[in-house]
C-alpha cells in the first residue's frame, strides 16, 4: 500500500465537522502524539524504560492513530501524503549531504 492509498482509506473513516477539519485534525494529532509520549514516559517511570510486548502493542496502536491524523491533516491541507513523505526525505538527504543533520533550524 502506498501512503496515498493509506490516506484515501483514512478519509473514508473521517468523522468530524468539515468546516473544522484543519483544527480538528491538528488537535487530534497533538493529542495522539501526547499519548505516545505518555506511554513512553510511564515505561521510564515504572520500568526503567524497558518496553515489553504489551507496551509495544499499545505504542503500535497509538502510532497508528498518529498516522491517521497526519494523513487526514495532510488531506485537509490539500497535500498528498506521498508528496509530504518524499519532500521530507529529500530535505533529510540534502542535510546529510551537507553534513548538517545535527543542529537546529528548519532551513539548515
């Protein structure tokens, strides 16, 4: 499955007010990313960061939710998920070639 195929399938399951699509999907992305971070935080607190199979299963589900929101947000913005992924890889390849992967700033 391509990322665009995934995106098209996600759109078929989207249930939210159309006029609030960008806001809704942005907030959903933030909340799901927070759930991923919370699961990892709790593994650090409770198990010295060791992740067992149950932890990985839970994280896999939450990461799937993150992907769904990234996909639907891209759709709301009129962006192809394939194109977003390709641009990101192009940016990272360019940084690697210029030896600027480390550091900060979007335009390095």
